[in-house]
């Protein structure tokens, strides 16, 4: 069984990689490993050693601490699935990340109108 910390670190690797539009293959080449190993890290199937996490942080341009950010919130959300708050790892979801990218590609005046529409619709629900 995978440890929750390994899963969280893997999600944060995937999140950052998606955010900078880097493929698993590109990250693997920068770190000097096979892309299958990146897949295993991202799912939490394999643990990331300290030295490998250091290499990944360098390749992704973030401090090592980035991979542990939000770990307490993620544990709390997992412990209370009935909570109606947004998921702790919202941007760890590819669809949500694509939505955010699309949102910011809309011209600012239209984006503000879309934001207000979303706010009104969420108040109705």
C-alpha cells in the first residue's frame, strides 16, 4: 500500500510538471532516468529518494519544500470526505489545470464577466 506522503509528493511532481507544460519524457531526460520511473513517482507507487527529489526540484525549478506544501490540508481532506470544501489538490487534477489555463487565455474584460457569471451560478447551487 502506498504511503500518503509518497502519493502527495507524486501529485506535486505531476502538478508542477503540468504547470510548466513539461512531459514525463522531458523530465526524465533532465533527471537522467526513464519516463516510466517518473510515472511511478507521480502515482506514489515508488518512493522518491532525497537525492532524486533534489534533482527533480532542480529540473522543475522549485525548492524541495514545494513537494510537501499542503500535505496537512490533504490529510485533513482525506480524513473527512463529507467536507464540502474544494479538494486540497485542486490543481493536481489535469482537467482543473486545463480550465485555469483556458480561463487566463481569455481577454481580461471577458474573463471578469465569466468570473461574475460563475460566482452567480455557484450562489444559486
